[in-house]
C-alpha cells in the first residue's frame, strides 16, 4: 500500500463555491442553521478578518464600528492543571463559554484547545502514551507515516467530569505528569459577563484588542461584480465557475495589497500577465483588517450587521482566515461576496486546509 503524501505548500487546497440567497433576516431571530450563517459560525479559531467595501460605504461601516467595541482577547501563561482546578474550571469551563488555544502548531507540536466546554488535545505518540488517555489516530489510516499523531477529545461539561470520578481523576493525573509545564494560551470569553472575582486575574493576563487597520481610497480597476444571469442551473455551471474564479482572484489581490489591481499599473508583462477582467471600470475601494484571536460568533454578528446596515445596492466582501494547522499557509478560509443590487444573493468560497 502506498502511503499518503505529506502535506506540502505545492498541494492544491480544496475550494467549494456556493451561490445562493440569504433570505429574509429577522434581527430578533437571526438565522443559525442555513448557509452562509452556519458556515461562518462553524469555523475554527479565527486569526484574521478582512472586509472590502466601496469607499462611499466606509462612513456607514465606521459608524457601525463606533457602536460596537473591538473584539478582545487575552494572552496568559497557565498549566493544564491550573485550568482544570479551582474557580477557573467551575466558572469558565463548566458554567461559562470560553475558547482557548495553546501555543504550538497543530500537526507538529502538542496543541490543546478549549471550545464549547470540550478539551481537544493534538498529541504526538510520546505525549499520548505518557498521558494515558483514550484517543484516536489523527488523520485517515495510513496517513500518519513515520510520525503518528493522536487526538483526544473530552467533554468537560459532562456530569461525570467532576473530582472523584475515574475519568476526571485520570485527566488530572495527566495534567500533573504529562502536561505540567506552563504554556502560553490565547483566551477569549464569549459570554457577556465576567465572574467576580475573575479567576483569570491571578495569572496576570495581557489584554489585547483587535482594532481594525484601515486602508482607504484605493484607486482600483473593477471586474464584473454581478453574477451571470444563468448561473443557477446545469447550463450555467461553467459561467459561474469562470466568474467565481476571476472574482476571487481579484479579491485576493486586494487583500494582498497588490498594485496589479490599481489604476495606472504598468507592470512589465514579462513579470506579470494579470489583467483585471471586465470592461475596465474604475472605482475607489476600502479595506479593513482585524487580526488576533477572533471568535466565529463575532464574525457572524459582523456579517449580520453588514447585511442589515449597508444598502442593497452596495457590494461588500468579508473574509475570515483561521490559524495555520502546521506549515505556513495551511489555513482554512471563508470569503463571502454580496453583489450590488442583488436582493440577498451571495457568492461564498470555502477553502479547506490539508486534513
């Protein structure tokens, strides 16, 4: 049996394109199960969010941001045993709603995460054997090669996860013997309230706010922003694929701050043959970027606010990128584009990282 190839930057990532309609939005009961809302809310830990809008829409977005506080997170040094004991475990893990990510790279280092009360441990073989916990192989059978890795998932909200129970005591033993070294964590409290006194305070956390960086008045050449008329249906599949590929490439160049999309760009065609598709229409655009430890729920709320506040004639593109799972560039990403003048229509690209 031939082994699976090791993930490489030269391997193509999977991209799924969705063209659909959001439907009616009720601010009192925002959608949770339908696309694109479920897709955005179901993402992993998000590191970067980027918003691209026409310059004339910046004032609306600026007012929206002034009404909302910038997303906050904290950096703290703790051991696993610190998290699993005392008021921190009771108030934040058992009763609260937090997400935590330890230092390291998934697929290379031992990485621990907390989300929705579930502890997930990505371990190498040595750490897995020392921990003595029950897990499963990381990746499909045969893909682990010479360096097998394991995943352990434990639901800490379960009624059996209390001191004195066999499963919890085994986890405490592992935290004292296999994972006793303090490590740096990114911590985000998703709840609107903070326990008093705060169990995190004794660990001297560093508070961080993901303030947006703004790049305004970009003189850009615009591509065709309106989807093809017959995009829905088997006969329009090829047109939709062509449209979505060109549009995603253009949005990606804006996110990279490439001069190739700017008005008056005269790069030597020997170096770059890219030209913005379309009829050469020009316009001013604006790009906003948030970077840090961002919750999928915050990104979903941001998308809801944009759809509700921006006029239907205004297009926008919102992109979210997760933390790398190992090698540089091995991220998952969601990019959503709302065409101008389209009643609830959207185009969404889902980029899947290497499994």
